[in-house]
């Protein structure tokens, strides 16, 4: 631990992993206590797992047919990994198993005609270049170049069929989107051209569009302690978005109107007592 801190302070890498292909995505489990694996998606169709304890690539996961554009560890189970590929498929893996792959997500929930020429389930009708687990790990959001976002049950692999409408996605590479922490309802923050779209996760409603970048947005990260959103774009800017605790006031700010102000729905207290309800 001291060695790693010393290296970071001096600006020197503690470990270096070399890949022959372009690296598109990587992720380390936020909950793992029994492993120190970093999942890496590259231009290769093989998912590579790098072990920080040994300093080498421990093993690979095979099953995709094209490059891996996004990877994400479950925040609930430390050995469960989700991967998204340009082959239109999303797979869930248990990295402890020899066969590893648990589920290949099917957007049609098994109802597609058996006469179809598709040999394997697909999650989107295009490249899948983004995925993100909900905070409890019970659901998985995926994002594809078919301009669709889908919500899946991460245990059964079922497509929940939540309709988010058209979600603009023109990126050929990975897009990083994120979800809120501690909000009611829960939100997804999704790059949408040069803006950021805010959706309610379980109802699919688009609540707002955040504009501020001058070019395409590639990534979003949510900070739970400060309830702030950070976004990075191809304009070379990183923007911090601070929530407004109340809705904008009307032009007339008289005392009579102030009691009518409402909290931003993302920060309303969803709790109520039975006495008050009665």
C-alpha cells in the first residue's frame, strides 16, 4: 500500500499492462474483496482480466465476435461482469466459471421467430457501446447505435421493455453514461449529442436536457457525496453540474408566491408517516 501511494505521489505507474489492440473500456469492481481484477475491453473480441495482485493478465473471456466497447462489474456481486460489443450483443459473465458466460441478453425475450437467420440473441440492432448497472445491481442499462437504451433484469436477463424513446447515439466507440445515487426517483444521465439527457430509469421519462458543451459529450460521472454530475466532451471541456434544490422562481417573487415553491423532484423526501396520511 505504501509503495502504491509513493508511486502515485511521484506520478509513476505502479503497474503497466501492455495490449496489442486499442483499449476502449476498463473497469474495476467497486465491491470486490476477494479479487483485484480489472476488466479490459479492446479492439479484440476477447475480454481480458488483469490481476493487480500478480501484475499480469490472469485470463480472458471468449464469446464475442467483434471489439469490446464497454465493460462493467456488478455493484452487487463481485464476480459478475457485463460486457458490450460491436457485435450487437451484451453478455453477463461469472468469472469464476470455466464456461464463464451466464447469459446473452435478448431484446425480444425469446419471442423472436425461430426461423430467424440470427444465430444468437442480440441486445440491440447495432453496436452496443455503453452499459451501466443500477446502484443496487438488480438492473442493467444498455445503450446502442440503434438510438435505443434498454433496461434489463440482471438476474434473469429479461428485457423490461421500458421505453425511453429515441436516444441519440452517433459514437462509433464507447460512451460512458451514469446513474444517480440517493435520488427519488432514480435518474440516468446519458450523452445525447452535445447535450446530456436525464431519464427516470424505471418509467423512461425524459426529464431534462443539459446544454453547455460545444461538441459531442463522451462521458458522464455522478458524485454521490455532493450530488453533482461531471461530463466530458470533445470540445476539451469538463463541466460540473450542480443541482438546483428548487424549481426556478416566477418573475413575481412576492411573499405570496414563495410558499408555492417546490423542491426539485430529485431531492424531494419520499418518506411519509402513517399519521399524516390518515
